C-alpha cells in the first residue's frame, strides 16, 4: 500500500474523557486511577508537572493530590470504551484504511502530498465531535509515525501534528531519547545507555592481560545513534525485532497496516477484589462473572475457545509467607464454544480443585485459549442442532444486555449483591450509554 503512515494518538485519553463532560477541569491537574483505585494510569500535563508519575500508587500520590487540589477519578471503562469507538468512527471518515492499535491509538493510511492538511482536519473534527484532543504523527514507516506522534505531544509549537516524511528526519531523531522509542523497554534502554559499564563483575581476557580492550561498546543515547549502528550489532544485542525498528527509523517499512484484526490467541478476564475474599461462595460468583464476560467477548468477535484455565491468588505482599497462595487448574472443553452456561459450569468445577480454605484471596480470573473463528470450529456429534439454538439464545441475551445494561440477564451463579467487586470511590457518569446518567444542561 503506497502513501504514508499516520498515528492518531489521544492526549491523556482517560483524563480527556473526564474533561469532555467537565469543562471546569480544563487547566486543572487531573488523574485517573486503576482498578480498586490502586495506581495512577492517566495524568494531565498539569499533574505530570507536579511530579505525579505513571503507575504511582494512590497512597503515595495522595499528599500531592490533596496539596495541589488535583481532581481524581476511578476508571470508567464504559465511558472510555464508548468515546474510543466515537473517536475511531470519526477518523475513519477521513482515511482509506485504519488499524485500531489500542483504545487511544490508531494507525491510518495518508495520501502523500496533503497528509499534514488531512491530519489537522482530523484533529479539528475529532475535538469538535467528541471533545477529545488528539495528536497526529506522520512518517513513511510505523516506527517514524510513532516518533512523530510523541514529538507532536511534547512540542506545543507544532500544533499537534509532526511530519517526518521529509529530508530533515535526522534533526528530530538527534534529540529523541532512545528510551522513548517504540519497542525499547527499560532493560534495553539501560543496556544501550550503559556504554559497557554494566555486567563488569568478571573482566574479559584483554583486561585480565593488562592490555586495553580494542573495542568498547559505545553509549547509544538517542534514536539517531541507534539508527546509525551496524545491522550485525543491532541484531546481536536487540534481536530481529530491534533490527526491524532500526530499519523503520531508516525509512524502510517492515510493519504493514493491519486493517483486519488477527484472531486472538488467548483471552483473560480477571479483577482484583475490592475487599478480602475468603469463602468458596464469593470466589464462585467472581469466577462465574469472569467466565460469563469471557463468553461475551468471544461472541462479540465471532470466536470460540477449546481450553479453559481458572486461577486464584492471595496478595503477594503479605508479611507471613504461609499466607501466600496461588494456584491454577485447566481443562480442555469437549468442543470449541462461546456458550456462557457451559463455560461457567466448567469454570466452577475447576475452582473446586484450586480453592483452599484459610486463605484471604486477592484476585481470581479465567483464561480462555485454543481460540478459533466460530465459522471454522469443528462441530461435535453431540452438539448438532442444540449448538445452533444455544448460539441464537446467546445472541438474544447479548442484545438485551447491550440495550439495558450488562448483566440485565445473567446466570444465577453470578449472585446478586457482589460486595467483593472492585472499589471505585469516585466514578463519573456513563454519560453516553445510560439514559439515566445523561448530563442535564440548564440555560442561564
């Protein structure tokens, strides 16, 4: 596919979703917390300036939050998911191909010649229609588009769009920290910046002989320095994935646009509990909920799973090692399925194998693997017509739950009052998906 790659990236997406319905938060420091209000997962520019870091535990960030009047919210995945769909739906009107990379990022195909103009138009329209600010990076490869999108966020003078398809690419890469590159994690970043100073417990033969080494690893601090390293050196130290990244920095496209989503290899549904759980009954309700959620996700993507794993664990931070416990059990299902009652029944049977009394459980979940497309699954001789009826039944249940709210129709195993569900002390409204929570505006 000719043309250029564009990466459209929402700015502090979870925070932006909260601000879209709270104009009074504009310019005020805001953070969004993870499940059970545990850690910071999204920060506004103002919060970053205060020293609040990504992943910081809430109890550590709380003094800064209270001192500087930082607005904080629990994660509202219903709202964020719906606004993500609206953002991507808006972008899709302007481009010929779009890859949904994550909830707040998407790679798009831009035509050469007027890519920057299209990017600015996308920014204006997305902000107008959804209230979400986005930055756009443009480049001849995905890797350079990623770099451009990060620069667009970091440099307000660029107006939210950076184009690295011209001849001045190296001037941008010269000041770009190698640790910020796509695919370079903390371990590789430390290695690249070490200059050979790490792992020197045992001297090599040259040093043992008292002679100066002929070659010494050079520090790699910037994206430009990594781009200019020899291929053999990159492959030796960063594997083939690192070599692809270097080629992408050189303008050689190695990663095509994936317009069609690949079938998932595995699907995990789990949550840590909002309070300690000790009984088999409560664990069973949690496992049933995760199993039902897994079946719903499979059906939404027209998939079926053949293998099921159930796992439970206590907190790994308990002071007494005897109070720490984790276990998992697996089973191969008779045939690939997305039928919720079958998955729930199998999951509760597995729970009986791993549950141990006397422990305080912190987390539980299910893992579905050996996933195939529903149209390609092998039929069972005992499934037959009943399988088609079950699938139609689940379609009706999913339709009702989408229209009236999740778990409007649920299996009895999920229980009614789930006091163990995750803590969300400051949850905003589901403004776009619940009629009872739609904002009311009064004219002055």
